[in-house]
């Protein structure tokens, strides 16, 4: 909705400046039509992002979210020295280079390793520049799968997560702890990813980061969704729906199903202890639901909201200035069209 407001305000500014150029009306109309088409396409993309997951990428059969065990990342030692180490040599509590997304900006940071697990059942996987093709990496404006490009190798892979929004390898490439196995999207906007990670950390800070360990799950033939991996996109979709629209009951229900159907008993016990009302009625603001932990993290997304409101205010000022300039030009043209006043026109000379 905020993006729609921005587009409408920009459109009004453009119309104010162009209204006086009647001789180029036909060309301007064509330009406006093209702009409207582009805006409609962008608005449709935004609506898709807000409305939930657009499942357009095949889900990996082994869990995804993997980086090469031999990928090198900068690690900061206790004495302050920085050196490159392999992912497989990291331990919980280590400090590695990463990124925090603040106010839609990327800020470098030292991040604490919260989870580092062998993945893909210990099997070798193909990586491209150290990433599986489905692994989500951080771009300037969005998050997207790395794809099939770069140096190809086959070997053991790991899942890696920190207390930051993204991590950075020794080549400076920023990457996330998730893949299209969780959110099968070709693109996640930065705001989507930011709110997603805020919500995830709200849960993980209470239960621990075992969620990144693929050995913590099992398939269940009697469950609504027998494969634990195939239920992940549903969790991502409902989590986005909850964090971005405040519609959280379905998320609560899906998480209750997933924990009781696919999470190994050792870890399910932890979740049940932290969220005794898992699956409860979230409309009653019931304590002990998993939604409670997710909602508690939504405050972080206010930065993005404030930035958007600030942009709206700036555009309103631009629009006001545009209207004043337009009115000044119109009055000037009217003055030029009127014949000049001649003091002696009623007293013709003899």
C-alpha cells in the first residue's frame, strides 16, 4: 500500500509539471500510458509479495539451505585478529563477518554463530562458488537464489546461521541462512526478508537454533503433509502473512501441526515448554502461543515504516512545490496572452 501511495504522489507531481505543455499532449499521453503500465506491473509484484508465497521454484529434496563445508569466511579471534576459516571449522559463539539490515540499508557487523550443522544427510552436494543453487543470497534490493553460476564443486555442505540478518564470505558475498526449500520464491524483497528474520529470531531465541539442523525432523505418513520438507513453504507463507498483515491464526495452526507431526520428540518438548498454548486462539492475545514471540519482534520493522512515511512527506512537499510552480506558470502565460494596457488608447491622437 505504501508503494502505491508513493506512485500516486509521483504521478500527481508529473501531471502538475506537464499539464501546461499542450503542444506535446499526444507524446505525453503515450509516456503516461507506459508509466502506468510499469506501475501496474510493479504494484502486482508488490501485491504478490504481500499476499503470500508465489511458489514458482522447485523444492529441493534434501532440505537445501547449504553452503560448502570448505567455504572461507572471515572470523574474528578473541585477540581481535581476523583470519579466514572454513565453515566446517566454525563453532557456536564464533564471531564472523555479517550484515544487519537496518532501515532498508546494509550495515557491516560482527555476528555470533548460532548454528552450524552438517546438512544433506552427510551426502555430497554440488555447489556454485560455495553455494547450492537454491541458497538465498543478499542483493542490493532483494534476496534471491544464487543459481547455477560460478565455480562448480562437489562435496559436503553445511547449514550456517548467526544472530545477524546475513553472513559474508571471504569474497565479500552476502548470504542468508535460508533457501528456496523454506521460501520457494524467485525473489524476496528486503522488507519481506527483514520481517521474516525478525520473526524467526523471536522464536529461535527462546527455543534455540536446532531448527537449522535437518536431522531434527522426520517424515510422518499420518500427518496432513507427510513430508516435513514439503510443509516448509506453507510455514513461510503463513509467517509472512502474520508479520506483514497481522493474520496469524493459520500460522499458529500450521506450526502446531508441524511441531507435533515432524519435529523429533527431544526438540518438540522444548517448543511445548516455551509455548504451552501452541496452536491456541491468537485473536485473544493468548499467552504461550508461538505467535506471541513472532509479534514481539515486529517492532523492528517500524524502521521501514518510518522510512516510508518520511518518503511520503518528502513527496508531498515536492507535490506542493510542483503545484505552486504550475500555477505561477499558468498565471504568467495568461498575463502574456492579454494585450498590454495603453494609457492613451481612449484618446487617439489627431
